[in-house]
C-alpha cells in the first residue's frame, strides 16, 4: 500500500483562497517563526560553560633587570622632543577570573606619568608601569 501523496491529491485545495480569521489578527512572519525557536530550559548555562572554558594567561613576574630596562626605555622616550611611534606589550588582568591576557598595540605616547606610574597613549589607552612587558620604538 502506497501512502505517498501527489500533487493530484491536493488539486482541489491548490486554487482556494488563503483563509483569513475574523477574530484573530494576522501573525507576522517573525512571530510565526518564534513559535518554532528552540527552548532553553537552563537560560545562561551555555554562557557559563563558555566562560569556564575560556583560558587566561598567568600574571607575569618580571625579573628586576627587565624592569630596569623598561624604566630606562621609558626615560629615554620621555626625554625626546618628538613622539615616536612605539609598540607596547602589556598584561591586562581578566575582570571575571584569575589571570588575564597579553595585549600588543602600536601607537604614539601622549604622556609618561611617573607620579601616577602610568603610560598614556594618544588613543586614550592607559597602562600602569607594573603591567608593561615590552616597549620598543617602531622604525
């Protein structure tokens, strides 16, 4: 026995007008599609799993000689009359979990503030000296 329907079986319905309800307004395509959206019984579980799986780097502990080298480079840049383009690398602590990430950017220095211990870039980025890992002049 064949249960397959063919176009011929629906020939009497194909040319009929679309039914319109007199009591219910027509539903938008977006609302109709929403009826078939997946249901998430545990809202936020996927985000929590992704956050747990996200890796962070361990905060660095720079040797004293490396700190001195960075201090010398900052002093040299501060004594210049121009603002050369530099590339900096710093460690940015994570706001949600232990550790953080290393960041690298190129730009021009706006200010080297020894009083507050911060490097300010022209684009508005501020990096505390203790998070600074590397600074080099871009040729």
